[in-house]
C-alpha cells in the first residue's frame, strides 16, 4: 500500500494505492484499459457543480446512499451509469426502488456497496470482495484491512459541522485498485447541517 497527496482542479486529493491479490483481473493483457469510478455519497438532495466537475470522465458512478432526491441520480446518470443504494435518510416511493446493498463487478474487481458500514453483515475477504464502499458518517476515509479496501468518500451534500465536502474516485487497472478522495473547493457557501 502506498499513500501520497496531489492536486486536482476540484480540490486536494489523498491517494491510497492497493494492489488486490487474487483478483480475476490479474493476468489479463497489458492493454487492459483502466476504469475510472466516481464515488459520491450523502448528497441529501444537493448536487454541487464542484462535485459534478470532479466526477466528469468517470465510466461509472457509485452513490452509497442518502441521495435525498431522485433528480440527483438522474443528473449523475447524465455523466455515467449509476449504481446507488438506499441510505437511512432516503424516504419516499422513489427510494424504495433502491436496494440496501449492492454487489458490483467492474474490471474483474468485486465491490460491495452499502450505506452504513456498521451494518456490514459479512466478511468481505471471505466473500471475495476487494472493495467495500459506504457512506453515512460524512467522514472521508480509506483504509485496507485483510486485503480489502474500505472506502467512504465523505459527504458531497450540505456541509455537516466542520467536515470537508468531498467525493472519491477509484481507478481499477490490471487487478489493482487506486483510491482518491477529493476535497472540494466550494465556490459559494451553502447551509450546514
């Protein structure tokens, strides 16, 4: 695992690289294209222009809950296909169509998505998952345990307390997962939670 910091037009980023061993993506040809996945959570009905800009270029977007409004998913789907799960604050008929958890496989990497990591009811390493994506806490966090990347992009919605407003990205390439958290530099101030 390797950590480094960098810059992105949308904000500062912390990059954590994880090489996933035993992935089905290993051993594929050197010409395998990298897959960029945008990860945005806890929008609570607010999709900021800075978040949209940070997600541009993604080939897939994951939203691990507390979407807040169906229109958020529609706007995100204009950028890339979206996989979303329901969060504890997602209410109404539209949100009942969202699953509480979802399994996604992209580029030979198995990803488990849920809103609240405390509700995780399986052992990801035993189940063959390389990545677990969650939200709920509004705190951006990325760490590896037992060869699994646990990734929370933080909140891109209304600022909560003094927490940063952020989104995340995963880059899947040749059996490796590289994660990035982008702290957004906001053009205008918005209400806090």
